[in-house]
C-alpha cells in the first residue's frame, strides 16, 4: 500500500481539529460530524483493509492502523472499506466505527449466517456486466437487489460495447431489455478499451461522493478503474502484483481518488453473491427490482401463494418472463431461509448472547477476511 493515491487538499497541523475541506473531499459530511463528541479523537476513512490492519485517510494524510482490543471484543461495528472511523490521538488505533450511511453486504460464503460488509458509505453502485457471453440478466437482478438493500443508487455498466458489431449485438435492444429489469436503475453501455461512454461516468457522482464497481471476474472492472484513473494507473498495478497467491488478479477492496474528485472502489474476487438483508426485512429487499411481481401478488387468491401452481394466482396469469419469475422466487426463498435460520440461531443462543450494537440479531463477522 503506497501513499501516492491520496493527498489531502489542505493540511492542518492540529489533527484533532481537522480541516473540513480535506475530509469532505473524501466523503465526510454532517451525517458523520453529528455523531462526534469533542473527545472522540481523529476521524479517518478506511481506504483498504488487510487481515485486521487498515489503511486510513485522515485530514493530514494516510496511516496504517489496527483496532483496539475493546472494539475487537465488543461486537460493535467492525471496520469495512469506506467506513469512517475514529482514531486515538497519538496512537493510530481505531476505537470506533461511525454509523453508516449505506452498506453493501452479502452473506459470508461457506458460513451459516454471518453478514459480510463489502463496502460502507457507497453513494453509487456500478454493476458491471460484459456484453459478451457474460451478459446475464439474472445476475444483474441479483446485484440490483443487493444495491437496493445497500442504499446505494444502482448504475448498470454494460461493458465491451466495442464487441457489439463483431458479436452482431443490437446494443439499443440490450440496453432497453436491461432497463426492464429495474426501471429505477441507470443503464450505460461503455467500452473500457475504446473509452466509449466512460466520459459519462464521472457525471454520476459529485466530488466527495463514493462509487463501487461490482461484477463477475473478467467483466472489465479493473480496466474501467485504470482508464478512469488515467495518470494514477500505477496504483492498481502495484496492488495486482502484491497478490499473495501470485495470481494476476486483485482480491483487495480498495478506495481510489479519481481525477474529478470522486472516489471509486473496486470489489474484485467475489465469486459468490448470496443475499443479505436485515432480519425480517427481507421482503423489502426485493421491492425495487421486482415491484411488478409484488404488485401482481397482491391480487393472488391465497395470501401465501407461491406463484407456481395455485388457482387464482395473479402472477402466473400475467405475462412475467418465466426466468425472471423463477429468479424472484429463488431470491425470495434465499431471504426467507436467512430469516428462519436467524430465528433458530437466536432462539438457541438466547438474548444474552446478542452482541451489543447488532440490531439485526445476527452475529457480526469476527473479521472481514478476503476470500
Ligand atoms: P475484472 O476481472 O472485472 O477486473 O476484468 P479485467 O479488467 O481484468 O478485464 C478482463 C478482460 O476483459 C481483460 O482481458 C480486458 O482487457 C478485457 N476487457 C476489459 N474491458 C474491455 C472492453 O471494453 N472491451 C473489450 N473488448 N475487452 C475488455
Ligand atoms: Zn400467486
């Protein structure tokens, strides 16, 4: 982790009273300011995380920090990339994570029921899909549900538009059918190779706002990041080379300052995206993306209609694309299961084991481990 990506706009020798403009340039706002009391220490933003060590951007520069033993034991919020944290003056150690404006989370792979926060305080989620064989509306729907749950605004980037002619793709038709997946999402066809459409992306964010890139491996996330970084291109190369397994791929989630003054985070190496929603709020998670189906379902004869073979089902009677309906039902099952498992687990453990600060009733991850 080098220090060439973040240079505070304004330095302030008295770090306990940081210059607001330097912090605002990396996302600080009244939402976070209002959580502070005077004795709270130095605010900083988590730019990357690596096995319990965190690269923190403060008003005066960047530093490497751990967390206090107390925070580790308390079960309170664990720092994720994008989080605002408080450091003890004179001792760079994180003692508190400020409440989040938004959080992108999934169910941790291969674990019973743990939440894994992938990114915190994201304004825009760039959902990247290739227009080549990677294009998969069902996967895009899954990311759209994740975005809706996170609180970030979804923007779908259909990358590799330079291949459209070669693959005989009707770009306009694909954009239109992608838009049907979610009327609220913004759909932008781009090419990271030819730069087509890339100039539109910075306009999606105001200076100081944060976006994240999510999508399968190979869709072009790091190419997009590099093209947008321009002269700072070196930064990603350094990260890619430092992969411990020696593969030419990134697994680190990391924040970058973009030339226009906004921030961008790559979320590489996510092979599996299982949904996560706050306990007992799972039906709301599907609302933005599947509003059409949920509206129809209100007219089904049975309240607990499964929309498969029941008589009087308003959903199967309508002309919903079967694959879209199947995907909806699959995600609904996944979320219902999450709720049921949580109930069983908290009943077994009893209320005394419910850790402080965890409103979901589900355990926090002990540590946010990269895959
Ligand atoms: P990531 O795994 O999502 O980070 O994907 P990469 O950025 O590593 O890109 C995967 C492959 O797709 C690389 O060979 C890129 O050169 C290629 N690629 C990325 N963007 C484009 C594009 O816009 N057009 C074409 N034709 N290839 C692209
Ligand atoms: Zn029904």
